[in-house]
C-alpha cells in the first residue's frame, strides 16, 4: 500500500466524520437537548 493512498484514505475518513458530526448536531430534534446543555453553567443550585 502506497503511503499517499493511506494519507488520502485517512483524510477522506476524517472529512466524512466531520460532516457526520456536523449533520448530527444540526438536526432539529436535538435542538432542545443542546439548548438545555448550553444553560448548565448558568443554573444555580
């Protein structure tokens, strides 16, 4: 296996993972959960 083919495969895999995380976080069904998590530092006990 050529080193450049390995580098290309790793780059493509990282890009696919990045896009997957981006899509996962931008789904409307997750908005309420992330808004709740964003307010955690401001809650007083």
